[in-house]
């Protein structure tokens, strides 16, 4: 064991590039390089082989933090609920994220930290999952993030604002391993900045209780209540989907009663599509009518 901890992980990785680790430059470990290369190859092959193809939906630890209605939708016939198809650029974004995560684990190893249990299978209440790894004995979820998302990890805002259920996910991995702590290692994908967010047991959820609840939800004959309410779109009087709903692939069916039964209206702003549930004042941008 190296005796290193997650407290110095970011500085140690930066040290590979600023000369503080070695004045003569770091010499890459061949085994670490080989692992990195294999991980990238696997990510590319898997992405191209599975893109555009339907995925079997089942309860797993990676979706333990999703809200109830989205979980319910995932276990219905996609042709019935009208799940939207992902765009090619979205698949490329996912692939890019996998490559970044493989690179980060390579750098962690090169910085002298111990990485074990990569893609290790864990189980709670007969629900399985595959954790990214443990670093220095701590379960760690490795992620790439936008500038906004990165700040939530860096500043600890994720503890109170976790729309995608990341805390629930790391809680499940840690509790399945009998650990009282976990962490996130995150890279801001446009600037390359790194952050570590520790998650102690006081911030964790009860993963076993959540999984038992999930099992009850997906067996319901009718969907639960909506996960989130529409929010105001500025001062126009219009109402729009919140960020969480905007990313949900089931939003069209979930909000089919919006706009007096016409369904969501999608407007193409320069910052991305905006999904309106009520239109009082017509936006001065193009409306998507696909």
C-alpha cells in the first residue's frame, strides 16, 4: 500500500503534468498503459455495437436514484410509452465520457494511488450493479461533467441538489461493499479541471430500503405522480420543463396532457431545446415540429 489518500488525489494527478512529481517527467507504467488502451478499445467497440439498439430494462444499482415515475416507465413497453430515440451526437457524448473515465483511472494509477475492484459486481436485495472501482480502499464513481455540473461536485452542492441520483448510486456501491464512505472523482470535460467529492455515511441513503421501494413502484398498474412540476419560463407567463424532465426520454408521454392536450411544444433556442408545457406568449424562436 502507498499510504496515499483521496485528500491528495487531485494534486497528485496534477503533479504528473506540472513537474512536481518528477523533475525529469513521469515514466508511464506499461501495465497501466495497456489497461488504459484496452478500456478505450472496449468503450469504442461497445458504443458502436449497441448504439441505436433497444436496451433491456431492469432494476440495477445505476438507476437506484432515478425518480419513481421514470423507473416505472423504464419497465413498460417502449412502443406503448413512446420513449424518444437518442440522437447520434448523444451517443458520441456518452462514448466521450467513457473515454475520459478510463483516462482518469489511468492517471490515478500513474499518480501512485491504488485502484482495485474495477467493474466489480455488487448486490443488495438481489439487485446487482457494477461499481467503477475502489481507490485506496474507498468506492469511487468516476464521472465527466459539464462546467455547471462540475461546480456542484467541487463545492459540495450535490449533497442538497442531486437531480440524477448520484448520491443514491454511490450509497448502494459503498453499502454493498460494507463501507461507510464513498467518493466521486470528476473531470470538467471542457477545461480538464478535477475534483473529488467525498460522501460519508451521514450523506448516504438507505440503499436497501430504496431498492425495496423500487420493486413496488415498477409493479404498479398505473404510473406514479409526476416526478417534478413545470417551472416558469422567465416572465413570459409560459411554463417549461425543469432540467430533470428535459433529459427524461419519457417526457413526451408523461406530459402529453400539456398545452390543452396538444402535448409539449419544443422551441429551438441557441442554448438548446426548451420544452414548454403552457404557452401564453409565443417565443420568438423556431418551434420544432418533428
